[in-house]
């Protein structure tokens, strides 16, 4: 008798309750059950080179995080909006240090830079009482601890060589919620737009470094100092070293920009001009910026990147940004929070209040105008199509 058959018969004898687990889960668990599994990329370098040094990435992350955080999250109980519900008050003031919008901005920002965002619920959650505080955790300090079924049984938070494990509660509820972006080759961690745009970020940063070096050289291309000695005479090693030192000390750098070059003894300066292909680095920089914006889902027109005429005007680009990037992100977060917190707060649902978004007011007005013109609809049907409770 195999071990699996023995286990199944033992469960039947003991009357074990049905366990609904994925059959593929144990195979995943074989990769490291019970051991922390860290994110397989260097988050610190990505954040430093991308968000910290690239203005396009910085602006994309800020635009998405601030726009998504400005969309209010409402709590509904049995289909009715409940602004006085404990969960609604918790979302409005998740912890003593942050407002709801500030906390959500950190969650959305972590999701864009790391592909993962983590929220910890703090407080006594036994019985019907829900968490009293919600805190965002740095994604680079979090490590999943896979369980026997292949799914997370705990999370390990480490900082300065010290670690703590956050485990499931007795009723199976996990005090940590992980919000992640889709990753095709990773079972536990998401893929961030920052990582997908890494090559374009390197190109954009290198273009800026090249431009800075050109400015440091008095915004002029390099040249050649030609020695025209008689009968093929060449400079001695000492003369060559002294000439190179003099050029570096007296004629290089911003402080010496525009300083005339004094030549003697048959020396002649031959400036080297930039070819059209060399001058095309500006177009390459703009192309890299558009690739970065594409990875984050931000229309380049909103970032002031020239050479992109995808949208007819700024308003159309802004509406596309909200519809294609911000709203799906907010709805995904609202659904994740509902699935995570509903077991502690009862029959509740968290939804995004899109009517409170000024950027979508034009589309809302157009919808109302179309519904008003549809004389064959009843008032109740108009309210339902407009998403307004009767």
C-alpha cells in the first residue's frame, strides 16, 4: 500500500473534513516548504536607478499612485452604502500616522516599483471584531514562507539582520495581504513595470549621463591635438605625459569652458564634429522615455514627451490613463481588500467611488445625457444603467 492510499484511508477512518487544495500545490511546496523565499531580483538597485534617478519613472509612479489614492473606497453592507461602518472608518484612518489616501498611495507606489504590495492588519481580530489598524510593509523586506500545500503559510519580515514571522491565525485568516501584479514565471511574487522597463531606463539614464559629460566638456565634442614635427619627429614620452597633464588641468572641465588653447612647437588643434548618427541620441532618449511610459500605462502626452500623437488632445489622453490604468488598479485593490477583510467584518463589500473622480466627470455627463434622451427607458432602468442605487 502506498503512502498516499494509507493517508486517504486514515482520513476516511478519522472522518477528516474535506480539504479543498490545488493538486499542483504540493509540487510547488517541494521548492522550499517552511523556508523563506526571497524575491529573485535586486529591488534596491531597480528602485535607485529607476525611481530615484529617472524622472520619467518617478513621474509615472507618482501619477499612478496619487491618482489611484485619490479615488475614494466605499463600504457597502447588503447593497447599501455604510459610511459609519467600522471598516469604512478604518479605511479612512488606517493607522495613527497616516490618512487613508496617504496609506493607499504607499500601497500603490510599492505595487508599481516592486510588483508587490503588503498590508498588515494589527489589533485583536478574534471573534467578530476586526483589525484596528492597517500598515503598509516594505516589499523588499518581505519573504514568503511556503506551506505544505504550496501556498504561503507565513510571511517573514526582516530588517537590520532581525526577522519576525507573521503566521496565520487559528481560524486560518492571514494578517498580511499581498497584492501583486501578474508574473508568468513566479509562483509567489509579481512582476513590476519597473523591471519590465529596465532596459529603456538604462538607455534613458545613459543618455542623460552622456549629455552631462558633454556639458562638463564645455558642451563641445572632443578634438585631436596634432604634433607636426619635422621629418616625422615624435614627442618623447616625457613630453607626451606633460602635454596630457597640462590639457587635463588647464583646459578640461566646466571651470575651464571657453578658455583659449595656447599652442606652440608645431602643435595644431583639430576639432572633431558630431555625425548625424551621434546627434540622434536625443531621439533615442525620447524613444526610451516612451517605452518607460508604455510599461507603466501612462500616455506619453501626459508626460510632455515629444513625438507622440496617439491622442488628439490632453483630455483624451487623461481619460485613457484613468480608464486603462487607474480604474483597473483601484478595482483590483478594492476586490482584494474585500476578500481579505470581509471574514473579519461580516457581509461587506468595498468598491471604488468613481463618481467622485473629477477626471471622469465628462464621461459621466455624457452617459446621463444619453440616458435622458432614451425615452423608452424607465427611471428605474436609467438609475441602474448609471450605477445609482434605486
